C-alpha cells in the first residue's frame, strides 16, 4: 500500500515524463510501455457500494488491457456503456484493445473501470491506487501503478461526453 | 387584527392572480421545444405511488405547483446518473430566480441496493432540494412501465449493473407531462426548454 501510494504522489502531468525516464533508464530492451493519464475516481456518499474510475490509456505497441486491480474495492471490473435511443446500456467486458499509439479513453460514456463493493467511502480528494495489467502482442505483461484522485460526485462532466463518446466509437472490444 | 385581514386580502389577491394564470394555461395544445421532445399528448406517470427517504407516500400531485423533472437511475450508476443530476444542478444555476420552481426527482430502479439513506445522501450531494423516491421491486417495475422507462439487470460476476432509459420527464405545474429531455442535451439547452414549459403554465 505504502509504495503504491508513494508512486502515486507523482502528479498527473509528470506521468508521461516519468514513463519516458523509465524508458531511457531501462537497460534491457522493453517490449511495450503503457502510459496512463488523467486517472480519476468519482467520489461516493456513505454506504454507496460502488463507483467508477476513469483515465486515458496509451500503449506504445498493440496491447490489451487485461484487468485492473485496486485495494479500494473487493471486485474490480471493466465495463462498457453505450447510449442508444436515450437508453444507457452497461455490460462487463473481458478486456480492452489498446492499439499502438492510440489513446483509449476510459470515461463515463464508454469503457470504464467499476470499483464494486468498496472497502470504504471514497471521499473527494482521496487518492485511490489502481494497477493496470496490460499484455502486449508477444504475451508480455506489464503492471502500471497509478493513483487516481477522487473528484466530487457532483462534478459536471456532461458537456464533454458527446465528443469522447464519438472517439471511443472507433475502439474495438475483445 | 387589521394586520391579519390585510394579509388575508393579500393572499386572496395572490390566489386570484394564480387563477388568472391558470385560465391562461393551455393544457391541450402541443408545445414546440427547441431541443427536447414535446410529450404534451402523452399521459405518463399519472398514478405512481412511491416513498421518499423519510417514508412519506409521494405521488405526482405531491409536486403540484412546481415543475417536476423526473429521472430514473441507481446510485451505483457510473455515468448517466451522476452526469444527469450534475446537469440538473447546472440547469438550476442557469434558470436563476426561476430555479426554485424546478423540482428534481430521482427514482431508483435498484431498490434492492439503494436504501433510503444512500438515496437521500446521493441526491442531496448534488442539491439539497433534490428528492429521491423508491418503491418495492413491484412498485418500481410498475412505475417504470407507466413512464415507458426501459431497464434491465445485467449480471456481472457476483453482482449486477443496470441498463436504463436516460430521459428526464418534465411536467408543468398542474401535473401535465410536457417535455422529454434526452441525456445528450446540454444544461443550457434544457434550461431553454424548461423556460418554455414555464411560459405555458
């Protein structure tokens, strides 16, 4: 827990720089690097059992997001929302394709991470540790630790949704 | 005594004014909205009976005199529910002094998990004036049917999530259904249409 938190102390804008440093610093040739930006979790009210986590994921080579882990919840799943005829439909997906160099948005109106059976209430400003498990085309797995700050439950992000929903329409589901 | 009488006269005057406004109401005609869907010719949600978190029985007529905006969802909803409620907060800001007239009502489609306490805390985290309603599974199903709201449990491992209609239904102050607001509309677009509802009644 401690070390994960320490990792996450690095502010969001530094993630890319950090990833670059890691690339440069790696003595061995690294098969793939995945960068996670702007991760956040929606805060909850007391006794609310689950919430969503959102972020931008960019893999350097064709990869797959296999799963997400977090000590904040007993169950972590990847879901996909889709809006059709003003009906929002949800479904769990087994993985998300991460095409090389393409930023995949994990956001309310598209793919997102569900933190189910939360260990405790997520309050605005809390830092929620998340670990993304990504596999590249050669079957090599990497684990990316991020810390997602909790944003207010009532944060209005609606106005950004249509654009992102459009973008995510090009992504493929495994 | 004189004070009391005066107050009564004032109240009577206000009532008369209110009647005048009612006479001006066009209850039958359809409305033209810039963004939302005119639902003036549809009869939905007239007979639901649910409970607020305090256990009071609530029907549509409980909101007579205000402009109810009804939305269905569940608190474990990651996307459409918080964004719709956050949009309602923005709508109220845009409506300025008319905002008090709008009554936001959130009906849970997940009464099994949404206890009255969670529901109340959830809607009030957005705005203290928002009201949450719930019923038994049967009452929930009946209410959704009455509104033509689609919802479906989607199993997901040991748990489930819900797919559901994301439309907000708006009534005029006399309980006549007027407007359907899609989730894709912005707060500004919604506010414009809500002012149209207010002009009618």
